[in-house]
C-alpha cells in the first residue's frame, strides 16, 4: 500500500493537458526523486522512479495497450488505475459555474471492476515486468448539460472527474495475486455461474474475470458442464 490519507492539494507536477483526476493521482503517487513525463521506449511516461516506469490510466486500457507492451519490453512497468468506490455527481448549468445539484451515486465500485478493462490486456500481468496498482477512490464526477450530446444521460455529459480522497489501494505484482480475488469457499472445479453466485457479481463480470485469469495462466479449463467451462486453479 502507498498512502491512505485524503488526497493532497494539486501541486502541478508535470500536468500539462491532463484531466484533473489524472493530475491529482500523479500528485498522490509522486515521491521525492521521481522524474515526470520522461521518454521511455518511444513514449512519454507519467512517472519514472529509478528503473520503474509508472503509467497512470483513468480511461480504457485498450487505449494504451501498444504503449504498455512497448514499455514492458524495456523495463519494469506499473499501471495505476482508480476505481470509484464512492462517487459524487455534480451537475453544472451548461458552460457556467453554477451548481444545479450534487448527489451521491448509489453505485459503489469494487476491485473486481478492473476486469472490465483487463480483458484488453489479459495476458500482460503474466509478464514479470508488469504490475498493477488499483486505487479505490472517492471521486466527484462533473456533468454539464448539452442537448446535442449525452443522449445516454438525457443530455448530461461528463466533463471531468476529480479525486476527493483515497480510501484504499492494492498492488498486484504477479498473476497469483489476482487469484486472491476469487471468493473464499468457491468449490472447484467451478463455472462462471458458480463464480458469479459466490462472489456476488453478475455473470458478465465473472466471465471477464475467468477469461483474464486463464490468460494469466492461473486458471485452467478442465472440461464443460451444463453451465459452461469448468475451471481449476492452475
């Protein structure tokens, strides 16, 4: 774990053209002696700490898949990713500063949410140069009304995300670490239906989880049942 205190005031360390959440996470993660926006393997890296390249990603992993593959071929790489365990939604009046409302979202993110993104780089955690640091955060999501866009939210568009605090963090340094996310008491062999029931997650998330763990080499398919593929810990 790194730090569990409230996020510190933004210091502006190498934050040109960054969104507020990304910039705040970089401030939170930074240590004395770190180097920022340094070129590695043809890419600019958020933080370089000794030989370790640290990349902070607040959006889809697929967008930086090529970058991560290039980096792990050159040196140890740590991907830092926030999950909003607690989210506050702020609605602003168009382009102005007036706040129309602020409410807490009923949805709480969990560590297993990362598998939605991991499916695009599922085999990468098996590389000894790769590690993943998850940050369970308290976030503020700012939405602005734009009738031309945002049909999914009835005209409300997410303009930015802000870090309010860090609640917890978890570092995954090897594939076996991800196996710790399997529910205790899960009988083997198991299907994704069994995994969903035992873990209190939906079937889609269980399927993403099983797929990633297979690609990492920590789950093995050993047959099929009426409910799907049977898995054993490798």
